[in-house]
C-alpha cells in the first residue's frame, strides 16, 4: 500500500492542471476518447497523477471500446479503494487512490478474464511511467 498523501486545496491546485484537478479532486469525468491514455500502447506502470502511487500495469490494460483507459486488474489492491457512487440516479462503484483520495474513475463487473472487472479510468488521473526497455 502506498504512503498516505495529504495536501491542502491550494497545494492540489498548484500541483495539478485544471483538467487533472477537476477529475482527481472534484470527481469529474473526461469526455470519452479525449484522454491521453485511452489508446496508449506503451508498456509501463500507470501512476496516480496526484501522488505517484502505482495503480495499473500496461499488462492489464485492454481496449474496452468505451473511450477511457480500461484495466482488468490493479498493481496492488491496497493502492485503490472503492466507494458507492449514487450520482445521476444510478449506483456505480467509484475507484479512488488509497494514498491521496483522488477520484480515478469507476469499476464494473463486465471486464475480461482473469478478473472479469473493468476499471474504467480517466486519463487525467494517470501518469504513465514507461517500462525500462533494457
């Protein structure tokens, strides 16, 4: 599990650009097919844009056709947490970074094997750390 990160609202605003702030701190959702990572094929680890906690591996990334980066598993289940999201008159499962409480996206039980899960994540909440080519 990643170390806990706490910052003031002012510190978050200095660290994140407007889109990143809206997604991570205000729980916004970027438009489908507009994020930097929805079609990314580079190998590596996807980190939390807010705090750098490792969240998802490119090995678990797949094209769900939804327009958002999708993963069937996390790097470490302790680095993400889930909460019920009752906005928009639908109950969904929100995914947050366990270290900084940043909103990442949602998880659905319609993904591929081996987990059957689809972590549908906003690109603005992620930062790709490319794999060492050596």
